[in-house]
C-alpha cells in the first residue's frame, strides 16, 4: 500500500505539468552574487538574466551566451565549461552559494 501511495503522489504531481525540482543549494552557503554559474531560481537571479536548468548534471545556474570568439569561463571546479549547441555556457558544477 505504501509504495502505491508514493507512486500515486508522484503521478499526480507530474500530471499537473510540474517539472522535477532540483534540491535547493546548501542553506549554510553564502548568498550568491548573481554571477555566472551561481545557483538561481529564475532569470532575475542572474546579472545575465539567463537562469538555466541542466538536468543531466542536476544544477540550475546563471549562464551566459558563448561562441568561438567568446568562450566560457571556467567553472567552480576549475574545469572549462562547454559552449553547448544552444550557444550558452554549461558548467559541470555550480558555484558554492545559495540564491536569495
């Protein structure tokens, strides 16, 4: 019965068109400054006005436009972020901060 209830709860939540919410950033972390790769909830949380969710690495971060002439800055791990096929920077990790 317990498994059925959990299943029904998930189906009900998904039927309403809701997206899966990625867990919030660490509540003990410093506040984000709205910089590229900071955690965000929506576009207003970013200087670039571009908050993007990357489901495969389970982060939602501020990002920016990129191209061959304007490459992405390194992410918080020091790795080079990729300029994806949408022309926006995709980091492997978010900055260690929490959105307001």
